[in-house]
């Protein structure tokens, strides 16, 4: 279905005056299309199957925590056996409050059409309030079928919060910085999860063979990590089917072993389900308080659970967690605690010590495989986060490779992959003991959780419109747990906790500086754009020689004529016969359907042969190498011209009938079945844009008058196509402060030089590029 509106040009003014009822079929079609992107109802059997598959994607990180929790909780040994019961009680209720209640039953519902993570929450907020720091959205963008949003009563609390957030720029900046902090900490999680998981699993070699040096364990872990990161470019499409069975086997084994250990060693450990022991544990003083950093590792992977949600239905994840993950983890931790009660000197390697000898090596293999799968899930989540940040203008342009033909979300980013590998090896080999890695890991995780809690407050207000009492209870319970853990990890900053802070600070600097430069470039284009009156005043020739060919002028603007065009025509004696202004922009949605991707509009009178085409993408959409972007642009313009000519032809023709019941002029069209459902509907408002579906009509499918302009376009295409890109250099003014000069002239300039060019991202042919340089002082 394509909807079209044309500007009146010259003196033609051939515009149909249609009744509002003509929009009804369009609404029905849009409703059918929108339903494709809503969460579907699944049969019980399919839901169980998806629950099984989610185990290998969503829960790997959370499931491998029993490998290292008790060691990091008691790195100096156990002074009082009752501390083990208190620590287990804290683990039980932390798992209940954070992963189970907060994430599985509340936060997962805040997904953006199946996409999770801090940027998904930010996208939801950007659709419900104008908090995007780059205001390039238009009214037509809200009509995209995946652009779901709520409307508010003027006197409602949500409306007041919305107005409060939109009132000042600094509030939008605070939300953006909060999102960037959470994103940077999640990237730090992508470094620390493989390090601690693989190192802990490899430690099983030394437990069974004490004579083996610790350095051997580190070498084995490094080899596994190098192998894991080296095969990332292949994707997980071919081996992904193994993940769920392995993780399910892992959960069943640790659950059964835990139950056996409870029965075998000390069943009295089950009194840890009494929360009184938490109070007693805190009476142990400063030592017990700081040990919370180790206990908090039992809920690591919870944020990855949200980020890796992908397109699994929330109900399937809830089923998998409540029926498999949660009970198996409780049994595993309780079994280890029961074993430690009888073998307090084995607390440093309680996981492997508590495994029966008969299944030790099979369990070691499964543990290593589960650690690799957990690491893979975190790495994939990091790639996804970087891709979302890139799409929203918060990260330098990097190469993104699509690794699966079946699944859109499976991507690989080579530059980030090798950076993660280097940092991961540095963490694994650089720290003196595993406890320091655990301290670093805990710092990263608790900060991401705090960011999620703070972002959930406006989400619950604006998106869900929840009652303020529910919002208060959710926030109070979440902050009670997370701030308690945060206060504990602060004591561990000098014991490894500084690592994620340094990594996050580096990434935060990169992302904030890049976003600042992107915002300034957009503001420059907005303030320096040329008025259409000036263009029209130049006449159809634009004061130049119009040579055969098509010129695609790329700009950040979705309206107006960019400054680079005036710069171009004032310095060159000729311009192409057809000029098309192309704006590629990302919307705060996970995807834009292909049939709604392009918006076309004519600029100026018809004999100017100037058009604007806006290509809209979601943060999960990719510019694939096999996509011919140039061909898609030309086909879109060609379809627009054919439809415009057809409408004018039938307007001027007298072969139409008038339907008095609908007050609509109807025309007898000769079409084929494929095009009959997608001809046109024109609203009476001439200012609207034209939305052209990606597939163009088949040649000869519509019997109308010969289109001279359509033939003219084809001749121009055969004559040659040039892609004109602006190369704006951003520099600080001479009177700027020292910090601004460093940020703009050095950091942003360096990032601009090393990032990928727009032409490469769009897969434009290098031989037809023309860069127009200009300098902008901020």
C-alpha cells in the first residue's frame, strides 16, 4: 500500500479533493501490517519449545554464577559457620527480588517489540516524549507501524511528567548520559563475563590435579578466550542449536548435585530460607558487609537476561526461569553451602569439590561449555548494544556484519570484537586472583542495574501509565537491594573494582564526544540550510548548465535544502538534470518495514526535477552489502513519478464516475492483481509526504498516458549517477576554552578520521562519489 501527496507546482494545481472515508481501507491495511509487529499468541507446545530455546540464549550468564560466588564471598576463609547460612539466605532472597520479581516479571515487559537493554528503554521514552537530543523526527515518522506510543489526558500525571522532561535541554542530556553510563557498564560486563566464567571453569583442572601451577590454568583460559573471539565472525547460526541442550543439561546437573549434597552433608542449611539469618549476617560487622560484593555475583547475568531477550516471548522466558533456572540455582547454592558447612577449608573451590568423583570430568566439560555459552551471550549482547548506540548517533561508525540469513539480530562487529579480546585477556592474565575479577564484575553489574531502575521510572509513568504507588514500591524495593550492594562494592574499588570504571569512562568519553559532534553537525546543517525561495528564484536551470545524469545529494536534513548544495552550485558551472536530496536517518524503533522505509517529496516546480527522499531505519536494521541502495533510491523515485503522472492523468481525464454515497471520484483503472492493492490514496492535505512502498509496480502493469518525466529519469540514469556527500570538518573556535579545543580538535577529529565513511556504510560505489568539503566552527 502506498499513500501519496503532491505539492502544487506552478499553475497546475491538479489535486483530488477526497473524502475522509477514503482513508478507511488504508487504516485497515495499516492495522493488518501493525499486527505483524505485535507479540503474537503462541500455542502451548510452541511456547514450551521457545522456553527451551531461551535457555541457551538468555540464561547462560546467570546460570554459571555458582562457579565463583562462594569463593568471592569468602576470599579470606570462613570465621563463623553461621555466616555461610547468612550468605545463602542473602543469595536466595537476592535471586527472588532481582532476577525473579524485578526483571522476569516487570522489566522484561518494558521490551521494545522484543528488544531489551538500556537503549531499548531509551527508544521507548523517545517515542513517548520529545527527549531525543537530535530533533530530526517528523510527524510522518509516528505513522510507521512499529512506532507504537501512548496518548495522554492533559491533566494526567503522565502528561505532566512528559512536559517536565521536555521543558529543558539539560533534562534530556541527563537521561542520555544515564543511558550511556548503563551502556558503557554493559560493555564492561562483556569484558568481565568471559574472563571470570572461563577462568572459573578452567580452574577445575587444578582442583583435580593440585600439582598443576596456577599459570597453566590462566594459559588454558586464555586459549579458550582466543578461540572464542576468533570464531565470532562465523556467527552462532550453525552451532546455536547446541546451546539450549547444553545449558539445560548444566542446570539439571547443578540442581541434582545440589540436592544430593543437601541430603548428604547438611540438610539444616535449608533454614537459610528464613530471612532472620540475613539480619544476623549483617551483625557480623564490616567484613560481612564488604562480602556483599561476592554475594551480588549470584545475580550477575540478570541485565544480560534483559539485553539478550531478542524475539523470545516474555512468557516463554518467564516459564523457563520459574520452572528450570530458579529452582536449579537455589538447589545449586544450597548444595554448595551444605558442603561448605562440613568442609570450610574448601570454600575457595567449593563448586568442583562438591562434585562426586564419578562425574567430575564430565561435569568439568559441561561447565566449560556452559561458560563459553555464557560468554557468547554476553559478547552478542555487547555487539547489539554497540549497534543500537551507533544507530542513535552515540558511537562512531564501525563495520557491522550480518552473520545469519535467518535472524536479523545476529551480528558481528570486528573492531569491537578484537578490543574485547585484548581487554579480556588483560583482565584474565593481569589480576593476581579471581577475587579481583569478581570485584570488578560486581561493580559493573550493580551500576547497570541502578541505571535500569532509574530508567524504568519514566517508562512506568509514560509508557505503562502505572499508578504512582506501584512505581514507588518498585523503585523502593529495587533501590533498597541495589544501593545496598553498591555501597559494598565501593569498598572493593581499589581491589579490582576500578577496572569497569576505567573501561566505562573511556567508552563514555568516546560516546559522549561523538554524540556531541554529531549534534553540532546537525545544528550546523539546520541553521545554514538554504531557503526554497532562493532555489526557485534561480529558475529551472538553477543558474547553471543542467547536464544529463542524476545527482544524489546526501544530507542530515529531512526538510530544507542543505548548505552543501548551495556551496556546490556556487563553485561548479554545472549540475545534474535530476537532483535528489537523500536523508538517511534512524528512528527510535527496532525496525522500519521495507514498505514504509522511503518517503518521497518533490521540491519546487516540476520542471526543476528535484526531489527529496528520506530513508528511515530502525536501530536493528542493517545496511547489508547485498542491498543496492542506489537502485532502491531510483526505484522509489521512479515509482513516485509514475504514480504522480497517473494521478494527474486521471484528474485531467473525463473517464471517471462520481459516487454520491461516498462523495468520491472513482476511476476505472487497468491493473494487474499484484498492483491493484497498492495504487494510491491521496489525502486532501498537500503538505503531507509521499510514502512509497519498496517494490515498484511491474512495467506495463498500469495503462496510463505516456510519462515523459519517467522516461527522462531513465535517460538520466543511463547518462550517469553521482553521489554527493558533505565532508564537514568540525573545529573549535579560536576563543574556545582548552577543554572544548581538546574535545573537538583532537578527540572528535581523531574519531572522525578512524571511523568508517558514510559511503562505505551505505555500500555506495566508490567510483561515483563526490565529496564537498566545508569547515564548521563550534
